[in-house]
């Protein structure tokens, strides 16, 4: 049997592909959904702690080889306990398991916290690349792209390199319930390559007004903290990372509403989660493949105009794609431990 390689969080970080490759992997993932991939909606159980979750996320990406030798197959297991930070623990804990596509043998298991952050930010980057003009200067009236970050945790930190890479010179405003945390992240942001300036502001409204791009990275929980859509510009791109946090149904109804994976969104839209949301106008993969129409175009291209809401719930396929690339680099670098069977 093939050896089972275990990668710790630090080893996953050491084997993480560079940013440009991560953006390529994210776009590959989005294009594959609905065409070359098989991925059921998240399979979950419900722990007793309020607001907690436990999800299994299996996924398969079919390659070009007829025998399936270059297929990717695996699963992510993730738990989320919103009260954990009160005890000094992370909200989320996750692992990714990869299997041999020809025999089904388990070939790798690795910590997924770093993967979750990297693939999530890269998928946001895919939306920024597709939905904004090559230059956002002047879209709202400023000389540089204006970005609002709602939340100042790990996801916000992980998005900063993507913002700097895709929107050079960006002026970033950060808000968080914990003002000190927002100020600390603003201090870090100005040292990220490509970020023009960063400041912490005291309210969501102050952060989002005049923003070209709004990225909500508020941790999922029982209080969506919905903003007023009237605070947003008419051509703003709103990227909602964690379900409907800060993104009210009125925003979805009044925007071009795009999701990462339609079936997963429809399965998740139940009870208070996504209450009042319409069906999606398109998935980002459909738009990337030219299989969906949308309202208007920008500058004679296929880029939509007007306000856009892109919601990505997190897809297991992205974790499997990223983990496979990490495993290949880890093998080259000699990272990890081979576990006994």
C-alpha cells in the first residue's frame, strides 16, 4: 500500500503554492464546478453548542486521463464552534484527506486551517478578477481602488495579499467589533505588498461608503448584522465569505447575485440562513465559461455592470485542489511524516 503522509499546519504553510498559482487553482476550481467535478452539498451534523457546525465536504475533479489517473479525490472535515475564542481556541478546526484516484487508498491527511484561508481568499480573487475592470480607478470617483474589509480576523488577514496583488494601490478600510483588532490589522496591512493605505474605522457604514469592493469576513454566527444596501455604491462588488453575514436579502434581490455552487446554496437556504434570498442569477463558473447571461456589460467586455453580490459558501473541491498541489510540493520538499498503516 502507498504510504500515508501527514502534514502539520506549519508544513502545509511551507508547501503552500505562491499567490499567483493559488489564484490559478481557484479559477480552475470555479470553472470545474458544474462541469468536470462531482461535489454534493455539505453533509452536516449539529453539535449541541449554539451556532456550531460539523461538515463533511467530499469532492472529485475529473482529469483528462481516460483511466482517471489524474483525477483528484478527497474530502474536508470541518467543525465550527463560535464560542471557542472565549476559551482562546480557534472557531474552526479542519482536516483534508486525499485518496489515490485509481485504488482509493488514503495518501495524505493534513491540517486544513491554512488551506481554508488561502483558498477562500483566492476564490474572492477570482471574483475580483472577473467582475472588475482592469482598473477600478474612477469607478466610484477615487484615484485608487477602495476596499472595505468587514471583520479583522484570520480571513481578513488572508485576503490582504490578494487585494494588494489584484488591486495595487488599494486604499483599505477595516472595521470590526473589536476596534483594537481592526487597528492592529490596519497596521499590518500597510506592510503588505500592493496595499496603498489602510485605516481602521468605527462603523460598517463608514467602511463601505464609496468602496469599489466590500469583503465581508465576519465569522458565521446567529447574528447576521445586516448592513443597509443604500450605503453601497451602485457599482460596488460585495463579496460575502461567510453565508449571509452582513449581506441582507435586499442586497441579493437588488444585485446581480452570483454564488460559487448553486446546489449547495439551495441546500443551505433554510430557516433563518439566507431567509428571503432569491435564487442565484448565476454561478461564477457559468460566467467564467460563458454559459450564463447577466445584466449589461462593461466596456464592450463580458464583465457585468451594476452592483454585484458574490457569495461563496466554501466548496470542498477547492480544498481538494489546493491540498493536492500542497502534497506535490511537500513531497518535493521532503515535508511530512509517513504514518504506519
